[in-house]
């Protein structure tokens, strides 16, 4: 290859290298160099390349292009990493919001269930109170308060806990038909919990519904544990 051919090859190669560098600089967000600077840089690079022995010119060109490629790859990797981190942050925020929404719905559902249970046990015809009650009278009151499909299970529990004695008590502080412990818990229904079996039945029904889902659920538990 003649000297003039080498120089011509050098000019073309150096121009390509300079142009790639300019494009990479613009892509990275840096200011574009002035046209005259590019021409001068191209001319200077051409002169330098022409002075390199012919056998080493290809190596110089390859090294320069490799550096440009490495720079582009590093920039692309950094951008991809930043994008992945941002996506992960947004997903974590969405997950947290979703979990909070589910927890709020569950809490609202529990509150609604409690209200419905209380409504079922209190929105019934008021019962007249009297000084004392027989077992038959207490059972009749219970039939007015407890749903018909749950009465038998409720009755089994009361039979085992107090034998339908609304004034039954023991040394542990349990009291009444359903042996609430302590008996003062039943004051949440009415203050006459010691003498009114209706108050005790309402409280017992609420307790069984809230803790076991129903009197039959409570009776199933009682059969396994002999308590509820």
C-alpha cells in the first residue's frame, strides 16, 4: 500500500472514529462540539494515524471503536439499572397500597358482622321482666331470641353449663345460663344481667356468633373441649 493510500485510509478511519465520538457525546447529554472543532480534530487525528506504522493502524482503530462501544454499553447498563430500580419501587408502593386496602376491607367486614349479630339479638320483641323464672319460662324466652335452627345447639350448651339456672354461679366468677366469666361481661347488653335471663341469652348468643360463627359452631367446639 502506498503512502498516499495509507493517508487516505487514515483520514476516512479517523473521520469515522471522530463522528462516533461526537454521536456518543450527544447521546450522553453533553453539548455538541462545533463543526470547525470536528474538522480540526479529524485533521489532527488523520495526521496522527498517518504517522503510525501501517501494521498498527488497524489495532489503533479497533481499540478506539472498542472504547466507544464500552462507553455506550456502560451508559446503557446504568440506564437499565436505574429503570429497574424505579420499577421495583413503584411495584412495592402498589403492593403496600393493595395490602392496606385488603386489611381495611377485612376490618370493615368484621365490624359489619358484629353490628349484624347485635341487631339480630336485640331487634326482637321486648320481654317483660319478673322476679323469678322457671326453667320452662327461661327456655321459652330463649326460643324467642335464638334462631330456630340454632336453638338445639344453644340448649345443649346451656344444659351443660348451668342446667338452665339463670342464677348459677361458681367460685371462678362465672355466672348465669351461659356461665359468662366474669358475669359482669353481660352488662354490655343490659345492667340487669344478674336477674334477667333474656339479657343473659342475648349476651350468650352474641358471644357464640362472634367467636364460633353460631351456637352450633360453639357446640361443636364444646364437644371437643368441654368448654367454649
